[in-house]
C-alpha cells in the first residue's frame, strides 16, 4: 500500500514553492497599487489578483509550532502590566512542560493546563492561557510533533501520556491544580486516580475537565459514530502512516496531522469555504482588520502536529469503542484504574450547550464516576450558546466560564 505520508510530502514539495511565491508577490503588488499606481485603470482587478495570491498562499499547511506570543499580562486593580516569559521546566522527547513566568508577581495558584494531542499544537489554547494568567501561575503541556521524535525514543500511547501528566504534577509539587481541555480529560482523570491510589503528595487539589469524551455513550456525536463505524484494524490500515526518512522522526508510525485537519475541515466544510471567500473580499476591498482576524485564525488552524500511532489507535479503541473508563475497565500499566480512590481532589466539569464534538452529558459523567469526592467538592457548569471551542476560548469563556473556574480553584486552594 502506498505510504500516504509520502504522497502528501510529494504534493507539498510541488505546491509549497508556488504558495511561497504567491506570499512574496501579494504584498509587493499591493504596495505598488497603493503608492505607485493608485489611479491606474483596472487597479481593482489588480487588487483582486493580489487578494487571490494572498488567499492561495494562506492555504499552505505547516508543521512547526507557532509562538504563543504572550509577553505580558495585566494584573490587579487598577490594572498594571506585568512581563511574561516562557521557561521550560521539564522536558522529554515527546513534550515540554512550559511555564509562563510573571516578573514581580505575588504567588498565585499553580495550574497545569493539559493541552490536547489532536493534530494541533498547544498554542491552540493561547486564549485559554492568556485568561488563566491573570490569576494563576500557568504551566502547559507543550506536546512535540511526533514526526520530529526519533524512533529510538520508543512508543507513546495512553500509558505514556498519563505518565507524563504524573511526572509533570510531581515536578510542580504538592498543591497544584489541573485543567484538561477536551481529549486529555481521560488521561487527566486517570493520572489523578493513579496518584490518589498511590497516596502521591503531588495529587492535585482540584481538576477541571472541560468538554471531554469521558463517556461517549451519552448523546453520541458524528465524531463518536465515526469512531465506532469501523473496526480498529480499519483505522490502523487506512489512517496510520510512516514518517518519511527526511524528518527527524523518519520511520515512526503516526496519525498524520493533515488527515486530522482534513477530518476537521470536512465536518464544517461550508464554513471554511465561506471564511476564505470572505478573506478574498476583505483583502480586495482593503478591509484589513477583518482580513487579519481570518488570517490569524488559519495560521494557527493550519499548523499541524502528527500523533504517535499508538496513542491515536489506543484512544479510538479504549475511549470511543470500548468505553473502558465509564465501564470501569480502564487500565494503567496493566493495573485497573480506580476512580473511587480520588477523594482529596475537587472536581469541576464544564460543557458547551452546542458542542458537536463532545456533547452535553459526556463530561459531567465524571461526577458519577468519581463517587468518593464529597458533594461540596464538586461543581458542574453547562455554558449556553457555545460550541466546542467556545468552552475554552472566546468571549463567553472569558466572561462566564473562567470566573467560575477561578473561584473554584480559589475555594480549594488550601
């Protein structure tokens, strides 16, 4: 069978230089029209040509993590600007534990923000980080692109993911809080259960699980149905490929980011087509502010990260097909995971009313699973009028969800 990754690489090798040329030509043509030939007959047609170049250039996919670009945050009343710098606190071949250090800031609750390993980089949570930084000492799991991880570093599956979270919480030390977004809610609740069973002093004071597939038997979505529509062997044969030899992870089996991106795009294809159509018209009409918002979004959206094949296949099988967590069948390193061991960690679950990826009911299921947590240490919130990304990004996250999360963490700070 043809290596799908190699076929994609051939396509990228042919088309990327064309996009690079278009990216170079578009601003030059725009500047000539603006400063040299503003009254040239047919200049509107040339502006549309420049806009076409720009739109074509923006369809390029990248495999490098974009910068977080967070260099300051406003704290206190009246607000004062505090400098922020990134620091790698711990690092493995698969992930960096990134801390956003604030200069001259008083101690704040330490929060481990667990980013998804789902085809995009942790920078997809940039807005989440910015908001959390107001009141917290923020750490982030900055997962590396699997195609850049050499095969000599071995496998990376669900067990390895959970082990990373345990290691990072131990690095942060006792008294931390964990916030997991979407896919890693399963790994986060597993890590907390394992630490609780072991009496680990670094088990977190609270865990917040946001829009996660903890029990996908509840209100199954299109994503859930797809995961159950084929046997796991089909996913391995059709969606797993091998990284070409030219990359650092050459020979590693992965679920390529471009396949995940294709799946995401197809879920809302008309919306993406409309976005690029709007981008073209904004550029052609000189509506720079509106165009910039679309460009910024797709720069992040088209930055792809490959998933290790073991992690992808185990997630599909264990989480979506076997429902091992809600059925009490989940194991970590060959041992049963006992969610009832969680007693000292408070639980906050958050869902979005219009979430079409992790539907209402799938995340709150954790409240019943963690039956040993006392009632006063639990909280659930359904945010009206938001979809999946609105749970952790955007205006309603910032103004309605975050204040509840902040107060919950403060309540269980110690």
